[in-house]
C-alpha cells in the first residue's frame, strides 16, 4: 500500500511578474505595473495540480528560509500537498523575473537559488518518500545529477515520469526509466540532438529509439501523441477559450502521472490530462488556475 499517489521531485520558485507596454532594449529602462508575486516553479506547480485533483501528493524540493519560501510552503499546504520533503535553507528561494507585454508575450530570467542546492544526498535522505510513492515525477529545473539519483533510487514497481524542461541531453539511464517521457516539439528536438523530420509519429519513434518505455508529445491546440512499443495514438485537445497558458503543461503532466498510477492506460490518462490542461488555461495564473476533479468533469 502506497502512502502517496505521486511524489514530485523538482523546483519551487517565486514568480515576480511585471506588466510592461514593451520590453526594454539594451541599456534602456521602462516603467511597468505594480509587482505581483505568485508561487511557481515546475515542481511546485505539478504538486499543487495533482493535489487539487485529489491525488495524495508529496513534494521533494528546497526553498530558502525567507518570505518567498514561506509563500511556497503555504501554497503547497493549502492545496493539500505533504511538505515533509521540502527542505529549507542553503540559499535564497529561487525566483523567476517575468515581464509580460500587452500581447501576453513574456520574457523570463530565472535565478535557481535553493533549487540548485537540491542535491543527490537529499534524494538519498528521502528514501522513505520514494518507497511510499506509486509514481515519481521530475523536471530539469533542479540539477541533472539529482534527477539521476532519483532514477537510481527508484523502488521496484514505482513509475517514473519526466518532463525534461528546460531541455538538455539526457543520460541513457534516465531515458530508460521514463514511462513516459513528456515533451513538446522544442524539447523533443533537444533530446534527440538533431532535426525532427516528418510527422509527430516520426518524432515519437526517434524518441523511443533512445530508450524510454513510452513517450508523450504535446502538440498544443492539436492535442497530444502517445507512443510506446505497442504503437502510437493521437489524443485530441479540448476546445476552450484560452485566457492564460501559464502552468498548463505542468497541470497536464501532473494529471497524467496521477492517472497512470491509478492503472489507466497511457491513452486514457493523456485524455484526462488534456481536459485538465484545458481547464487550467481558462483562468489567469499558474497554481491558482489548476482545477479540481469536479471542475474537470464539468468541462
């Protein structure tokens, strides 16, 4: 019996957002809106998204002993995430400095801060969390060696889900553990280290050749493609009026990981995740936009 449906190993950032009429050029200063501070980071986002859906969720991350760290801890606890694995101290909380223009385009600079201090030793010390979790999800906003350590310490029977964002070349042992590897087109190009040609089905075959047990390629408004050794299938998108896409990919990944842990097929889990992602884009913000299971059912 598992204590957690999902353990998320990853980043926790404070998003510092300023609206601007236009982004400044080199050496230029522009005035912007009042500063808005939101809880963010791909790891923290995924944990909140899963918990809001009803998954028993834990987060392994690191934040600073500061106001931003407290903001992130409060957000996790409010959503029902177990924060026993959130380590405090070692560096200031990671922050993302975000400027947004009237069209919605943004520019982001991330200071990893405490996220960069989540080290392999922290993973080994959290062995009890790994053994208590049905599925473990990770991203790449923490050191790659930490993700490698997660893979090396995965208990038998625990499923590993990876969204390699921001993308980089991955070692074979990480790729071999992915079930699935979740990528968009840009991430897929980086992972295969070359040009992607042909259809998304061709991309999936190129990715599977690198060793993951299964692959999910997200295709924006065109939905997603799921693929494994058994074959490939398209999952349609859900038509909604998008207001803000921030965090939608994290909501998709969290929902997919949770439903896979419940025993659903990759196609069915991805179809549910597509509805969750669609619900998330109908509201402003990241964590505050993530839906409950009831809201997804009503979509």
